[in-house]
C-alpha cells in the first residue's frame, strides 16, 4: 500500500495520540517526548497542531537528548498516512542558508510506528517530502543516522543520499557516532529509486 503525507489536523489527531499511547515516540532519542506530546494534546490540541507547522520558529526552544534547551528552527512535520497513522517526517532549516547549527544534526527526521515498519513507508515518505524541501530553496538536505541503522541508511540512499561523513554527534547526543548523508535537491527528483 502506498502512503501520503498529510498536514496534522484535528481530524487525524486521535490516531496520532493513539500511536503515542501504544508506545511510539516521534523522537527516538527522547522517549519522554511522547508523554510531553500527550500532555500538550490534552491541554490544547489546536496549539499542539499549530506547533507542527512552525515555519517561523515561534513555538519556543526545543529539548535535546541531554536535556539542554536550544533555539527552535523553522520547520514543519507531516504525518505518514496509509489510511491510518503510520509515522511522522519533518523538515527544519535555518533561514538564508542550507547550513544548520551544530546542535541540529540534519534537515529531515522521520520515524515509522513499529507495527508498520518494513513496508517501505519511510522511503516513500522521504521521496514525498523532498519536493517540499525544494520549495524552501534548499540546495540540499542532510540526514543523519546511526551506523547500525541499516534500514535508515537504505531509505536515504534510495532517495539519492550520498554518505558525506562519519562524525561524533557531540555531548548533546551522548557523543555517539553518526553518519551524515546529503541529498542534492537540484538533481534529486524526489522519487523512489
């Protein structure tokens, strides 16, 4: 089955919250994120949804895996949908430059709910997001993954990603080793290869 990317809406919010309640987290580095998001949905669902599309970075700072707070970058999230909630993919950028601040390891982050992994959803979602990245006038996007995350590496390479470097993620990310890939948006068509 094919997937689509949808803008988060009240109509689909219950499915998103259900995934959080089942144990999925939109942030694989901070499981606490799912509890924080459930609380935010309970408090003010409309405000929660507005933060999902924050192209001016007005929603305030974000918390890194080490607990430190850093300035939010402009960005948005889309929900991966196959008739039901299947995951999340997001794009963030720094205005006026393709470069990111050191605390932000990549332009794009994605995750598929565990019960729908292995179906090619992440690969398809990334292909669907690349045209949206082009509209932000980014010449390329960078995506990082862990060296042992072979599935994510396949997703990135299938969408034109080239390995740029192996690096230390820094203290905010537990000084763990990461791989940085780059997808050239000028040559990438955003289609699955």
